C-alpha cells in the first residue's frame, strides 16, 4: 500500500495544476492574461486559449492514465500478462498496421499504438501551425505594417542595459509630414558610412528637435504606431503585455514592429499638472492598478534585468497626445544646458 502513495501524490499535483488553470481567469486573482487593448489582441488570445485547451486536454488524459496505472499495478510481484486479442475481420488498426509494416523490425511491441499517438499529435500540430499563419502575418509581416506614407505615429525604441530609450518626433516634425509627404520617411534610424571620418554613423534619422524619454511609450487611441526597435548592447525583448506584442531587439538591426491601442488609460490631472494613468502622483499611491500597462524586457539581459521596466500611456485623442508632446518638449528644452 505504501507504494501506492506515490500515485496519489502525482494525482494531487495534477489536480492542483488543473485547478490553477481553471481559477486563473477569475476576477481579483490577477493570474490570467492582462487586459487586452490591442487591435490584434483578440486573435492572439484566441490562439492562446485554443492551444491551452488542446494541450490541457491531452495533459489531463495522459496524466490520468499514468496515475491509474501507478495505483492499480503498484507493488505487484508478478509481471502482468497481456494476452493478445484474437482479431476477427477488419480491425481499426489495420491501416496503421499496413503503413508501419516496413518499420516493424525496428519498432518493438505495440507499433500500431505508437504510430497512432505519433500521427495524431502531428496532425494537431499541423492544424495549429496553419491556423496561426494569418495572425502571425498580420503582426510580423512588414507588408502588413503601417507605412510612413500612411501617417502612423512613428517612434524609435532603443534598448540598453537596463532601460528603454524612446525617441519621438517633435510636434513641428509631425506637422511637416502632413504638408510634405516626401519627408514622411525621414524618421527611421539608419546607418551610413561617412567617407570623411571613415566610420559608420548610427541613428542617421535623428533630428535636433526630437523628444527623448526613458521608459515611457506614449500614443493615442486608434492610431497605428510604427516602432523602430534597436539595441545598444545585448539582446533585449520588447514586451507590451496589454498589446500582446513581443519582439527581440538584436544588435546591429533595426526591427520594425507595430500596434494599435483600442482603449485609453491616460488623462491630464489638473491638480498635479501631469498626465496620469493609474498612479496618483499627488498621493504617491496607486489609484487603479488595472490602468497600469507595463513595458518590460522579456529576455534575460544581465544583472539588472529586473529593473528594465517602463509604462505604456494611451491618450484619449490625438489632440491630448499633442498637448502632452508639447509639454514634454518644453521640459526637455528647459533641462538642456
């Protein structure tokens, strides 16, 4: 009987894991997915839940069989005998038996069963791979991304140990894009070889009046945002959980990513003179944690990886965003020597 306790332990662990998944989405626990505020987030969540259901179903099935056999056959001194059934007429496994017949010498015991549990997962994985193609293309394919000529909000996010440096166009620069279409592609970071200094020049898209901030991504509801992602040292991973967006930043590469926020979380507080999300600057406390949308690094990048955190601020309207941008520009000019 003592050996059967192991099966109960395994069964308890499986039951606890299953219950944790079931109760995770319950409000108040904060174990489930963060709030989705992305235009393509619904498709990502659907894929996540479908894959979770499929893998969860087979996890429970296989672990339940494992626990049953551990309990039923634990401590038996005699080896169990499995008489081979007499097959009369066509059998469900005949097809697999014919297919696997050339491999029979190399596959011991129940080769038909092994073929079944290999082919079925393979078919499921193939279906999931095909089903996710459209969502993957919409998020990652550059042909589907907003183009500078379509007047998206453009920004550069440059990762470094251990912070996110964000470069925004000035209000005047953004206005010039509306009146001079030929200038809309001048913001993208570039590298070129300077023959005079015989060196490579990075970030050739920078303008003198650009706004530079640390750990703050600002946008407004309903605009498509084109982000030029770079890194100044090691590999980092740009992760905005509420936007269902994750992309590695690789040294030496400019990687475009895009998103569109569907809900705002930021507004101007006249009492403090700040644009606030769910944090109360006046009381120095949290007002609404659900309105705190994080920017984090999802790639272990060094000893200070845990500190590489920022925030996503989504303004209600373009006008409110431009007001914030003007205010930030004034603060930058005031702080510069």
